[in-house]
């Protein structure tokens, strides 16, 4: 996994994308099961913190395996973790930005209708593509841009839930909601592409980068847990409501996080978005069989759009180099005449 990106085979990339998709779908299903069957709900904020800890431990183990000896393992930790405070600060940026994103998304949901929130929040997909172009100096073909916006629409339809009438009047500030959703969308695109740029701008091991990011992630999520549920955590305990199923959900989230970093390292954030969309479709289909969820016309249409967008984005791009060279040569001949 630590091989240079250009030496990674297409089969390995497909394997990583497939595993990430399946793990994400399994995580969604398991999470839905725990939320609908567990009598005593656990604190989701503490679960996120524990997920970061497990991802850190797994990354340490994978780094030890990669280095091959205890001496090289200690050297790698001392040089890249203890002896590189600047690198730790660099990798703390995604954790902080993701924390801002989550808070802005919650604020937007509190001030926008659910349907408006569902549509606008999916703008994070084209925003990620835009950040990829601007921050990584890449180009996307017109067909790929079309597939990105098609994916955005498909995911919106797949997750669409009609608004239900309610007698409860909730005071909302649409201007504040749209401002918050704009910040959340920008944070999502920037954080993902920033992490990708850090991963690919040096030969530092993927697992070292993960350790650097998860260390700051633990601090950020721990602070967030006590700011959100501090009083209840002190009263009921940090592990309140945890069962075997909850631990299984946390484990899936941890493995999914590791595979996400591998996908970002060896493909890109846009492909990660397509993989996440496929996971949403798979988990919803599985929920039909497991939880009796009803398939709607909007879901079927959304699934079709997601599948078509994945196919279109994966089409080989046309090499226009020879055409441009031919045009240049013909212009030179005309000028010469």
C-alpha cells in the first residue's frame, strides 16, 4: 500500500474502491439497526472519538508491519511524530475543518427545511471536484463535469424524503441556514482535497500521515463530545449504552476510515465521492430486505442517475494531444505559405 501511486495497478484501485463501498454500506445498515433496536442509545459523540482511537491503533499496527522491524518502527515514530510538530499541525487542519463542517451542517439543518437541506448539502460533490481542479491543478473533461453534477442529483433523489406536515412551528432563519450550508460545503471540499494534497506531495508513509491526523482528530472529537454531551457523559459514563452491536458499528467505521485514506491516496476525492454514493444505494437496497423500507420512484431514478454517472466518469478521456499537434502543424504551414 505504500508503493508510489503510479506503480499501483488498476486492479488494486478497484479492490480498494469496492471494499470501501461495501464497508460503508455495511456500516450504514449496522448503524440503522443499532438506532432502531437498542433500548439505551449511546452517545454518538463518544463513538466518533473512540473510532478515531481505533483508527490510530490500526494505523500504528500497519506502520509497524510496513517498517518490518522494531528499530525502524521506533525511528519512524520519533522522526515523523515526535520530531515533526509542523507536520502534526499540518495534519490537524482537516480535523478542525471537518469539525467546523459538522457544526455548520447541524446549524443549517436547524434553519432550513429538510428537503432544501438535502438538495443543497449535496453540492459538496461538485465543490470537491472544483477544489480538486484548483488545489491540485487537474483538469476534468466536460463529460466528467456532467457526471459529477449527475451524481449530485442522483444522491439527492436517493436520499429524498417528502416533507411531512406538522403542527409544531419552528423558527428558522433561511439566510443563516444557507450561509451555514455554504460553509459546510466548502469545508467538505477543502478538507478532503487538502488531505489528498498532503498525502501525494511527499513520500511519507500513508500510515504515518494517518497517525498524524488521528492524533489531532482524537483531541478535536474529545473536546466536541464534552462540549455537546458533557453533562450527560459525566452522569451516565463515557461508554453508556455500548453493546456488542455498537462496538461492531465503531469497528466498521474505523476500517472504512482506513480504506477511505487508501482510496484518496491511490485514486482521488472525486472517486471517493462516487464510492460513497454507491454505498448509499447499496445500503438502501439492503434496508428494503432487512427493515422493510419501501422503494420509491425518486429512489429508482436516483439510483439510475448514480449508476450512469459512475459509468460516464469512468470512461477513458480522449487524448487530444495529436489533434492539437496536427492543428499546430497546419497553422505553421499556412503561415509559411
